[in-house]
C-alpha cells in the first residue's frame, strides 16, 4: 500500500508541520500550492506566510525527492513578472511583501512545478479541465505521464503564461475552460458530467485520477465565524481545500484526514 501525505492550499497556515515531523512514514509529500496571500479571517500576517514558505522550502531541500511543491494561482503573481502583468488583481500583499515573495520564488524557482504524477494519480493545484487541456494546451494524450509532462512544460513555451491565465466565469473570468491553477471544482464537475451524456466521447482526462485543491470549502455562520467543510469527492477526483492534511491511499484511491 502506498500512502502519500497531501497538503492542500497553505496560505500561510501551519497544518503541514505536525504530520511532516514523521515524514519518513510517507512515500511522498505533495503540497498543492497557494503559499502566499493568507485569508483575513485567519489573522495570518504576510510576514507569517513568508516565514512559513521559507520553512516549506527548507523541507523540500532536506527531502528533495520526497517533497513535491506545486504552484497555485496565488503563487504565480510572485513567481513570474509576466504573469503579474496578466493578473488584474495582482497580489494581496504590499509592495514590500510582494517583492519579498517574488525574490524567494525567483531564488528557488527550480523547486516548484505545475503537476505531478504518483501511482497513476495526477496532482495539480486546481484540477485539469479536459476542454482546456485539449484546446489550449493541445494535449489529447491518454497517457497520464504525457499529460503531466505537457502541464509542466507550459511555462517553457511562448504564450505559456496566457495559457495558465485562463479563468472561467465561475471565478470571475471570461474563458470557456479554466487552467490547472484556476479551474473551480464546479468546472471539473461540469466537465465530468458532460462526459456522461449518451453521445459523449469519453476524453482521456476522464479516465485518470486527479487530486487538487483551490476551491475553499468553508462557510460563515450567523455569528460571522468561518468553519471548514469536508473534502469534495466525485468519480475519479478528490478536491481538498479545507486546511486539513490528508493521507491518500493510492491503491484504492481513498483519503482520510491525517490525525
């Protein structure tokens, strides 16, 4: 049995630290991205988030083959000046902290990636919409490793940043299909449901297993307090964005919270 530790959107949170104290028990540790831009309601400061990312990078350097660092939409404005020019909202941080995050990402750029495959499970920040994969990336392969490779080479090609900055109306954008750092969970669900139509062609992406985050599972009660909901599971997908560390069993594709 292969057990992976999967760590959803960070945003300065430290829920990743305790399970990583026993890091040797896991075959791999996969961070799903979004290290910057903490939520106001959690009262995490930009300085806290920056120090937190530095510690995550130190973990990656200590375990380079075991720890995987994926990039999210909240990381890209700091990761690349080219992306920042496309992002209408820019970053949530002041210039001082924006520059500090940018310098950190630039120094350790080689440690981050957009996609990862382990035991025939594809990991990305926001899931992969088959419409975006085929029409924008131009990948129609049914090989999960070729799909992963195509995603990780987006930034190497001309116009790659524009390919990543594809945002559907679910997230306030205008694109018909969102990228692997922007697709809302509802985008993925609609994509999967469309494949179930009687005359639908089953696309390659619907035959693979995906794990991603990005869509915060939270609600606000009548007192204004914010509570996290459970992970979202459907078909071959797990959507984890609720500030909880998860253990994924790749043999039967099940998850459980890492206590």
